[in-house]
């Protein structure tokens, strides 16, 4: 898949590219009772648990509560027109699963035409009636975008317990689980172009599936292919990988669905960053009405976050604020210094962005995680349920569908921490809910053996010589 936009260094041409370079952060020289997000912990003996008030991200994307209230009011004024336009698209783009009554005096074709026509007329009238509210809402919404931080933060509940900090001196190995998935949580009218619908319900169902997978075991999942030791090809599994620490999601464009999903995931997994993007007017001039669609969850405490928008959106991406979301998390302590990791999540431009074939998304096999996994293990099943590869990308004799979802990792130079891949998975656990497969990575980080102190070694050598 060739992206139209320009990719950032270290990112391949995929729709998702989270990475985790791990390194040690230097300690702060001046202890502070309430450290800022980018400050390190003061020197001293390693704490038994996470420090108090670790992290400093505020929930609201606005610096003052009054601005947050005005932004909520602006969105309320915009919603009637947004909903009417979405309903108009729903009427114009029906899916094969559009309900049809068993008893009707009209033929199926005529009944479908009448329902579509009446629904479209009602949506159009509502859209025209909502235009005054739309204009008033834009007067509030557009100026507020210049004051808005480019993401929202959903903190975990008060009873949430993060994983124990990693202390390599006592625990030299720590395993981290990653998941990347494209959810296609667009407004219903746009999701129907991918043969999907009911974005709000799908957000609930996918949240349940993600929570169920995150609590499960990391190995031995039911319905999984035999593990391939020492191979990075990947395993095809029917369940989502268990023991997840970091979840990177794409195409959560619908704000209501993203908010609902963030609240659901934060209850068990940890803090969530969602509603990411710089909307409003940009230089060009460009008008961005949709965010980036990125959502990131971390079981480890978040220290800071940053969003870098891509400047050259084209075609269907022109109205979306796509970019790179980077998050700093604290993993543990080593030598009275923080061990931090950096997660990067992005969604590049992809005109042919689906992985699974849209016409077969609602077939019984494609809606069952176990049956879809069994089908994709066969050449005939891949040719039926995978979308066709783009012309010129793969030889016809080795057709495997498209590869557009990636998880990349990188070791930070000049550190004692060494990441090693334990497992790569492709999961059908979200079958029937999205047009992509979830990609999983199990990464083990170990400490590099240290050399002894040269001065101490020379002293011991001199003592041996004197004896």
C-alpha cells in the first residue's frame, strides 16, 4: 500500500505503526514534591510502588473549564445537522443487512425504494431545519480549536491498579504485550461504504472483546495455530492476544463511539488518549472537520503526549486531521533513574485501506472468529475473504492479500535494555465488527550484562600481584 502522504522516519507504509524504543531517563537534580510530566523522579532508593501523582495529563483538552463548557455547547449545536447528514448517507448507502419485513403488500424492490426515499426526505428536511443551529455552532466551535489541546485524556477510575514497576536488578526480564487494530468506527453513513454499520453498538462490542482479550492468557489461547519458535512470520489466532499492556487503535473517527470506547477501556486497562487531532482551519487554507481517528491505551502510567499533524492530506483524507501520536510512559526504575518507553501510533493515507473483502464481511464464516481463522489458513479462504491486492504489488503465484497493518519496534541506542520479539499474532477476534485483522506483538525486554568498574578491576589486579 503506497500512502499519498509523507511518512515520518521509522514508519513503514502501513496504516498503524506503533513502536516502543525503551531507554533510561536521567534523574532530576532538584527534588520536587509534585513533579511535572516531563520531570524525573528525585534521587533516592527505588520506591516500592509507583510515586504519588505520577503523570500530569489533565482530562479536559482546554486550559480553562469555561472553554470546555463552550466547546460542549458548540458540539451540541452542531449535532442535529451532523446527525441528519449522517442519516441521509445511511439512506443512500444501504448494506446487505438492511432489515426487510416478512409481510408487506409491496414487492421487495419497491418497498426498499419507498423506505429509502422517505428516509432521505426526512433527513434532508431535518438538515435544512438544523442549518441555523449549525451556523451558530460553527461560530463557537471554530475559534475554540485554536485553544484546544489536540487530544482528550480519559483517566482510569480511582480503584484502578497499574502493573508493578519494573526493577531490572531484581527482575531482569519483563514482557510487554502490544495490539494494533483498525476499527472502522466512522459515522454510520461513511462506515457503510465499507459494508459496516451501527458504529455505536460496534464500539460497545469491540470494547467488550478487547477487555476480554486483555485479561486472558498471553499464550495458549483457544483456537490458535501452533507457535512458530524463532519465526517472525506470525501466528493466526481466533482470540485477541492476552495480557495486553498497550493498545493502539485507528479509525475511531466518530467522537461518540470513541468516547464510549475510551470510557469502557479505561475501567480495566488504564489511561486512554482519544479524540486526537487538530481540527478547524489550517494554513493552505484547509478545513479539518474530523480528527485523526487515533486512540491509545496504556496500562503503565502516561507521562506526556504529543500529536504531530501531517500537512498534506489528499482526497478522502483532506477533511481529516491525520498525524502521529507519541506518548511517553514509565515502565520502572533502574539505578534510581526512570525507565521510559515511547509509543507512536499513526494512520497513513490509504485510498484502498481495507484488509478484508467488504462484500463478504457479513457472511457467516466472516462473522465467526474461529471459522474465519480456519478459512484464512487455506488458500481458497484467503482469496475469498481477503481484499484483492493492488495491481503490481505481489506476484500472482504468491497471493496473500494486502499487508497494511504493522507494529514496529526499535531499541534506543546507548542503553542497557535489549528488546526481543517473543510472538507476533494476527487475530480474527474482531470478526464481523471491522474490516481489518488485529496485529499483536509480545516483546521481552532484558538488561544487557554490565562490565565491571575498571578502577575496581585494576585495584583487585594490583592486590593479586602483591600477594
